[in-house]
C-alpha cells in the first residue's frame, strides 16, 4: 500500500522554487503567500526588502509546485504509528494528531518519548486504539494513580 503524504503545507497551497545564483543565494523554496490581484502573480516574501514580491521577479525563479493546505486538525485518539528504524528495530509512537488537508488527506503527527513532534512520513502501519469498556477502565485506573 503506497502512502501519499505531502510534507509541505501552507495557506495558499503553492510553493515557489528558486534555482539559486552562482556566488549568491542557494537553491531554495518559499511559500506563496498571496496572489497579486492585478497580475495574478504568485507573491513570496522577500526577506531582504521586507515585503511581498512576485516570485517571477527573482532572476532564479524556477517553478511553482502544489503544496497542501491544512483545513483542520483532529486529535490522535489513541492511535499509534509503527515502523522499523534504520537498524530494523521496531518503533512505535503515539499519534498526537491528524492534519486534515484541503483534499481530504489525513497526515499523522507523532510525538516521541523526548517530546519531539514530527510528521510521520515513513509509517508502515497504524494501530487502532483499544476499543470498548476495557480501554475506558484502563484509562480510568491510570487517572486515579
């Protein structure tokens, strides 16, 4: 089963790519922040000038690519993500939440034992939370401790 998780998210659903200039800026990408109402040009932040600027006005503009827009976030609900690490050891992390995109995809966000939060891109499988009264009783007894 192929999993399609787009790792770039922004408010417009588009990202501008720049090839870089020899002796100048390196290759980079920037979120499209808005569209020029008169020309329709994709606008990106120019950090040097401190303002929005048409992506095509940069000499090294390369292309635009689709990104995803987050339209909602749902709680993890007790789900877990499982995969094997680089050494083949099994890894299991709690799913903190699900990013819901504008096209209906759900992307899991995990949290590890150190509190690091990240998009779970290499998940092999998801494990549903325990269901029914047994799960409720376990949660209740843990809360009383």
